[in-house]
C-alpha cells in the first residue's frame, strides 16, 4: 500500500515539474512555460487585474475556460491579502472567483500560469519504476531510491494557457 501511495506522489511531483517548467532540451519534455505560442502577459505584480487580463486573453483565443491558476505560495498569499484603502479584504472578481488557485513551492516566485489544464497531454512510454537501493546506504542505516520513467508532455492548444511573468512590488 505504501508503494502505491509513493508512486502516485512521485508521479504528481514529476509530472507537475515537467508539465509546468521543463525546458524541452532533449531528452527533457517541454513544459507549459517553455512551449512556443503560449501567450504571455506583460510583467507586473500579481493582482486580480492581471488574472482578469489572463482570463480575457484565453477567451480572445477561443480557448476553454481556465481550470486552474498555478503560482508560488508567496504570490497566493499576496492575492489573498489584498485590501482596500480602509484595510478591508478585497472581493475576488466574479469572472475569476471560481478558478482554483493552486500554490506550490516548486513554482518560481516570478511566474504564474493560468490555463485549461485539460489541454495538457501526457504520453507515458514506460511505467514509473521505483528501485530500492539498500546496499549503498546500509553503512548509514539508510535506504536510497532510484526512480525512472519515460514520458512526454504536449499541449493540445497552447492558447489555452497564459504565462504570467511577475515582478515584485505594487
């Protein structure tokens, strides 16, 4: 049972990193951020206005509705902490209020991605292989792991995503 959970966790980490940021330099697949023809907004601090602009860019490209916004935890905190001049929390605009806002420390602080993640295609060439290395680490009473998998990532419709380059400040 533990191995099943570990494999799912590793799959999520591997596909998350590769699906979002991979460079596309062989043999690494190309992630959303580095895929050609994915629209890019002008760099600015994270804000509801920026997310509205990204949503509009997707609609203009006849893309599907966004299924998620992925960003760094610090940026998520900035969005959740937006206040008006009286210090009252700002309400998220209706157009973006229902889009899940997913945060990960794997996401660089100067990037966010909004998109229809149903448009990410993952081709698995070989199943995830998890090997336990007991001998090499036995001296220190440890266990090591080697994880291998062959897979590829492709976007069905690059305009179903918008890259949000972020700057610091207001």
